[in-house]
C-alpha cells in the first residue's frame, strides 16, 4: 500500500470565512500575549525577591528596573483587554519583549546574583511568539527583534557571551525558525477551522433536513386525518346504502302486501254493504287476511332485525372494568356452544391471568359475533369441523384472542371487504345481514382500544386475531 503524504498546498479562506478565522487567530494571539506578560511580571518579581534575600542593600539600585519591568508587563496585560487591541498585538509584543530585555539587562548588571544570558531569554520568548497570528505583522516583529536586540544588548553589556558569528547565526536562525513554526501552526489551525466549517454546514443541513422532515410529517398527519375523514364519509355512505338495500326488500313486500290487503278489504266491504256476500267469500277473505298478515309479520321482523343489528354498530361505551378473559370465556361457553351446528365442535383454550379492561357486554358481542360468523359461513351444508377460541399472551405484549376454524375459508376477492358494513358474498340465504364482522371491528377499534386482523385461504379455514391491551392489575 503506497504511503499517503499530506498535501503541501496552503489552506486559504475567502470572504466571511477568512474574517471569521482571522478573528479566532487574533483571540488566540491575545491569550498567548497575556500569558507571556504574566510570566514576565512573575520572572521580574522572583528575581527581585531572590536579590533581596541575597543582598538587601542592592535593592535601591536594582528595584527600579525590576519594578519597571513588572509595570511594563502589567500595562500590556491591562491594555490587552481594551476592545480592538488584537489588531496591535504584534506591536505590543515587540514593546514588551524589547522593554523587558533592556530593563532585565540593566538590572542584571547591578545584581549580586550574576548576569544570566539575557539573549537566551529573548530567543525563548521570540520562539513563543510563533503562536501569534501568522502574517506580515509577525514577520516584521521577528525580523526587527532578531536583528536589533542582539546589537542593542551587546552594546549595553559591553559584549556578548556568544562569538559574533554564532550571535549572527542565532539572530537569523531563531526568527526564521519561529516564523516557520508559526506557519505550520497556522496551517494546523486552518485545517481545524475548515473541519469546523464542514461540521457547521453538516449541522445546518441536518437542521434543514429535520425541518423538512417535520414539515413533511405534519403534512402527512394532516393528509392522514383527511383520508380518515374521507374514509369515514365513504364508509357512512356505504353503510347507508347497505341499510337502504337491506330494508328495501322487506319494506317493499310490506307495501305490496298492505296494498293488496287494502284492496281485498274494500272489495269485501262493498259486497257486504250490498248484501251479496256469501259464506265461501267470507272464508276466502279470512284466508287472504291470514296469509297477508303472515307475510307482513315476517317482513316486519326482518326489518326490525336489520335495524337492531345496525344499532349495535354503536358499540356499548359503558364504563369498562378489569375482565379476566379465561373466566369470561368459560362463563359464556354454553351460549357459544348453542351457536355451533351439530356437526361442528367448539373448542375453548384460555390461559390464566389474562386480564383486559373491557365492558363485558362489548366483549361478549365480539366473541359471539366471531363464533356466529364462523358457524354460519365456514361450514356450508353438513360439513364437519371445529371452531377454536384461544386466548393467550403474545410476545409483543397485551392479550390475544383468536377464533380459528377449519372451514371452507374466504375467497381472496372478499378479504378486503370483510369488515365493511352490510358486505356479504351475495348468496341468497347466506344467513346474515353482513354486519357481524363490522360490529366486531367497530367494538375492537373503539371501546376495547385494540386491533383486529383476519387471515384466510380458500379451502383452508379462517383465523381472526384480536389483540387487546392488558389491564394493569394491582396486587
């Protein structure tokens, strides 16, 4: 694998980015200059304390220079807090170093502790100045200090501990090394700033994406609510149409039979008024009335049945309570068994501790309608089979009620409409009004607060699954 070398191309910014980076560089430089100012004050103070301990009498001569050095460092530190100071920090750095070096040299000449190498201290501080903002100001600062201070200090001290060639080389090398190091640091900080810009752009993009997703989600919820409203309206339309269709036949029969009976009554009334009625005609009238009355009663009962079943669509919303499903199913088993034909066996499988919050009447309606639906539609003729009512606790939580049969199943074209009100397979004499599963769905999704699914394959039976939230039972 070939080695990957970092790019030597300098990193530059333009416009707002360059101004922002310059501001951060100025802030770093000001912090560095404050630290150096504090160190200069501490160095002068420690030197003064050491001289006082060594020879108190010399303080009169040395103290003014030491205090002047501390005052210079304190002045630079104080001025650094003035707004706009950052633009003049290179100048302040030069004044601080030059003044501190001259004062140190004058004080060291009178100090009983000897004369430490002032130039070594100067070159150390010039190297630290590489942390100031890189640019023309730093180049001028390093060049002026590197050339002038060795000359000035050598003249003041009457010579230098370094030979002139060494002094010349160090006077050139130290500023150049400081400038080179400043450039490397500047590129490092620019890379870090570039990453910050990329991160800020990524965060802004993420914020915009989040805002777009939030807007899209709000739009989706609004659309969903509109679709639900439209579906409710459509379902109401289908329900009304189905009710009208189911009632139209028995009501039409009632009208026809009533009209016929009215005509018969009028005819026999006229004959009776004319005194022309015979015994045989009276018997015929009685038979016609009895037959017509039977038809009227039959169609009136059919109409009442449709209306009563339709009324159950508004499931009971009485106050629910904790209901143990196993105990409940065992209690209604006799009436469930009556619903199954003689050739169909009813099996009940229920665990213990399956408690839901439900109104007993609503739960009874759900179980009864599911068993009745299976008994009526799953086993045509004298087909034998089994209807199994199971209650258990699924892995996802809650309580699960399943009504499974091994009957003929439901054709695929009917599966999407099994919960629609008044939907039937269209066969005459099917045994229902098409409201059973609609009532169950309405009760489960409404007062029971659960969900219902139906799975079926033609010829393989049907399974209806109801999942209800478990009740929180206090122990």
